[in-house]
C-alpha cells in the first residue's frame, strides 16, 4: 500500500483469564492436567506467533522496511515475584509495578544504533509526540506532558526527559510518587487498593492527605542509579533531596492539572453476568 498506516494492536495475553488453545500449552506439558504455568507459557507462545503473523503480513505487503514496530507493556506483572529483582507488582508505584520492558524495531534505523539498550527516562505519555514526529507531523504541540523521544531512540541522542510522575492518587488513600534524575520519592502508600474497598473503611484506616501521610512516616526515597531494586530507603539520610521532591509534589497538586481518579462504586446491576458475559461501558458512573 502507498498510504500511511497506523495500527494499534492490543493483545489480551498475557493476562487473566489464563487460557489458551491446548496446542500451545502442550509444548511445555505434553501429558496430564495443564497447570497455570504451562498455560501462561502457552499464552506467550501464542503471542509470539501473533506478532510473527503481523510482521509476515507487512513483509508480504512490502511495507516492513518502512514500518516502525513498537512493542510495550502497560505495567509490571501481577504475581508477587513476577518482576524480580524489581520490587513490587502491578497496581503499585514500586519499580516492579511501573517499569516495563519495551523495544522498537525499524529496518531503516542505522546499524550502529540497532541492538542497543538505553537507560534514559521514558514515560508512556512520550509515545504520542514521538509517533507524531516519526510520522512527519511538523506542527508544534502545546500543553503536553510528553516528549518527542525519536532522536533518542533512533539516533542515540540524550533523552529529553529528566523527571516523571508515577502517580498522584487521593481516591482511597494518599499516594504520590515522582522521579527527578536518579532520585525517586514515594509519599504515602506504595501499594494500591482495589476500588471495591468501602470508602468508610479506607477513611478510618488510612492516611488521606499529604500531612497525615508524612506524620505517619510514609516516606520512601531511593537512588535508582545505585539501587534500582529499591532496597535502601534514604528518606532520613537525604533530607535536602526530600524537601526538594516534596515541594515539587505540592506544586503539582496545586497546579490544578492532576486528574481526579475515576473510581466508580460497584453496582450489582452492572455485572456482566446479566449481559451474556459481555463487559460494556455505560452501566456505572463515578460520583
């Protein structure tokens, strides 16, 4: 095709429900009742095959050499030890819950920049301006949180990002986490709560504000260059760094740009079992 193409392909694998055609799982467990581990491996194999099918179609259509393939995940694994040696899991602001692997493949990328890894900071919001840039979009983008990272990825330039916000969430209990350079501050609770926890219970049991979180000593500071696995809390050893990062969080919260979390109350009438097992939007609205 001579027309430009953008394809967003979101795979369910590997994610719950843990299920896959037996032909993939049986490669790892020829006999007996299939274990979850074998099913997970089968799901990864099915995912690999699907990616191969896409790349094969691009080559058959003579589009492969002009196509940039970006492969990424939205968060860390849900199992406790799935992200080892990184600390934490999905639904947390630990590195194990927020740092995920990704790669970019582009046949026209200069050979000296292929097969390399980078330690530059990259946030999910950077993909939007990056994709626009590599597609040739030339108009200036304003009022954006993301950075164009294409020259960093394709030409080895230093990355433009020096800091990022992991999350600021006041819906159920207070959590704020940011990174500036090598320093990461978690203010509040690193682990998230399920949105079906009753509000009265959270208000009674957990700190709900900056002040209460600080008075409860819910402060974690890490030097991620030396300690990427977040094993040594330096909150009481580097108070000057703490003050700078805490001030930055306060400034962000006062800016009016923090999006209020959408945590609707659960309603039984919205259960998919009443709709043939189909999950659809519109049943529940957040208050």
